[in-house]
C-alpha cells in the first residue's frame, strides 16, 4: 500500500509505503512531464538507495534527496502508523 505524503509546487507527488518487515520504506516520486508523460524515481529508506530513475536529471535527484532527507523521520514514522491520516487520527 502506498500513502500520500507531499505534493510540491511543481506538481511532484511523493508517496511512501508501509514499513516493510526488514525495516525499509519505499518512497516513490513522480512528476508530470509534457515530453515523457511522467518522470519517476524510487528511493528506499533508511539507505537512501535510488532505483528506477526515469528522466530525472542528477541535479533533480539531488534536490529530491534533500527533501527526503529533511523529512525522512516523518516518512518513517508515518510508514509505521499507516500513513499521515492514521498517524494524525484524521
């Protein structure tokens, strides 16, 4: 299951999985793109291991990693609680 986490001003969507049995969390990022349909990438926490990068530049990945690193503690907490809505009792 994937849970919504954040939408950036440029329409980039960041979602995350529940915490896996091995303690990892999948963070999936996608951004609408006129040429490619969607750019997308996956980052696994807590290792910050990137995979399946499709048409994001290295500079864009660097910027996305800064966002993920600054919010990783929240993503990990929400992944344990079933997403933001469950963690915030909404």
